[in-house]
């Protein structure tokens, strides 16, 4: 059972914010462009990790 709160509430907004930072804000910066690109990419990657972990989250313990 997936967790919509983790996937939709945390993962997707982090992906969107990271992409906006890397694509829109970084070209506007002159001094710290590479740093802003790195941080935006890092936020996006963490968003993907949160999104995937939300898909595999289950409250009940899986018993084999």
C-alpha cells in the first residue's frame, strides 16, 4: 500500500522545486551558478527518492 502523503506531499514538490532551481534560478546567478545547480539537482534527486519510498511504504509489517 503506497503512502500518498509521502509521494504527493513531499516527493513531487521537491522534484518541482529542484528542477526550478536548476533550470530557472541557476542561469540568473553569475557568481554561484554551479552551486545553485548542484543544490537544485540534489533537491530533485532527494525528491525522487522520497517519491519512490512513498510507493513502497506500508504501515503493516510484511510477513512472509
